[in-house]
C-alpha cells in the first residue's frame, strides 16, 4: 500500500479514539452542548475520511456496512485490521 493509505488509516484511527472518548464523556454529561457539538463534528469528519479511504482502497467493514466495488473486494489483502 502507498503512504496515502497509511495516512488516511492513521487519521481514521485517531478520530475513532476521539469519538470513543467523547461518547464516554457524553454518557455522563448528556447536557454538555459543546461536547455534543464536538462529537457531531468528528462524526462528520470520520465519515469524510472513511468515505475517501473506501473510495480509493476498498471497504473498511463487512456485512453490509461498506460498499464493495467489482469484483468483490474482501478477497484483496491487506484488510484494514492487518496493517
């Protein structure tokens, strides 16, 4: 894989960490408007990064959570969790 793949995957992993932390915070602070705004902003950013990564390199998740190009792309290695 080229450097762009690893850069996008690193961005996705970082934003997933932020979303997990914000999710946990919001579980105990559901009325924190600023935290909710940050969460929603990062959700949109995650969608943008994941969409770009999938468009260029193939699906990130299986079982209907990501589209696949033709031919079926799940047979192409490496899978996201292998890098």
